[in-house]
C-alpha cells in the first residue's frame, strides 16, 4: 500500500464490516452524509480473483476496514459504475496504487484519471464478469454482472433494493417515501428523472439488462437481494414504466 496524506481527502464515513456473499464476493454496508441532517446508505462490493481484489462502487474504509481488506488480498482495481459516485476514488487510487476503471465520460468527479475505460465487450478487471452499459442515459451509467453462482448483478443507482431504511438518517427516512422510494427493489426514482432525456425513455435499456442471467442484485444503496432478483427487477421495471 502507498503512503497517503489522508487529510487532503474526504474522511472515511460510518460503515460496517466485510460480509461474505459467497464465491469470493463480499459487500460492505456504508453511509454517505449529504449534510448535517441527511444521510443515506452507500455500499461497496469486493471481488477476489486469486490474491487480487476489485472494489466495485468503491468507498473509503477506516483503518480497521482497510486491515480487513488486506487480509483478503491486495486491492488492485477500482471500478466506478455510476457517474454520480466517486468521492473516494482519488483517495483509494493513491492509497492502494490500484488501476482505476470507469466509463470515459464519467467525470462528475474528475479525479483520478481513468486508467481503463469501461465499455461493453471490452477488458474487465477479472475474468468471470460482463459489463452492461446504459445507452439512453444523459450521463454515463453501467452495471457489472459477476458470473459466479447464479449470477450477481452489481448496480449503482439504476436499480436499488431497500428491505428497510437502515443506515439512513431520520430526515432521509421521512423524505425518501415522498420522493418515490419504497421498501422493495425499484428503479431509482431520482436517478430515473435525472438520467432520462427529454422525450426519451430508459425502458429499452432495462429490457436489455433483464436479458442478463442473474439471481442476486447488490446496489450502491440499500442492501443485497440475494434470491429472485431478476423477477423482482422485472416487476420494478414494469412498475416504473406502467402506462
């Protein structure tokens, strides 16, 4: 690991421990403090291939969390899936001297520079994976299918699963239902509004996404849905585009 002046970066925010999803895949439940009263959940997925670790939807961990990562392997790859995420990427790049992957125009957070541009059919940080890129969006967004077990689809903001409002502040718990969020798998309401072009629709993208073979979803928000995710995603898309 590289020596890092941590004070120049956003500090680690509250998070849980690495939790195994099986097949050398883990997730870390974290949080994102928007301001003094609004805080929401934020998740990271860790994939191990040999002794190499890939962080999907990367988040900065505290010293104990980084030590737990080191026990699993060496962080070699960072993958940004959504254009609105990335506040910790520059820190993680410098801390671990890891290769940074994202879509070429995902520049809401301009740092760090892109080492590998993500594109469908292109190279990926580990072998048993498939990239899905949304085509109808206004800003870059993608998802990554981990072809292990029955398939784990890792999304950023497009599909989100909320079994509860854990790791959300009181203000967020009160506000989210008014913004269209509910305790189920859903198309991110604010993301959908932000990403849909005038007169356009993201439904064709979701129909392509539903053609992938997966049984679990882990989003950057909420919690993992480890069984029946494809059917739940079908229902979420149908609900988002009913009528």
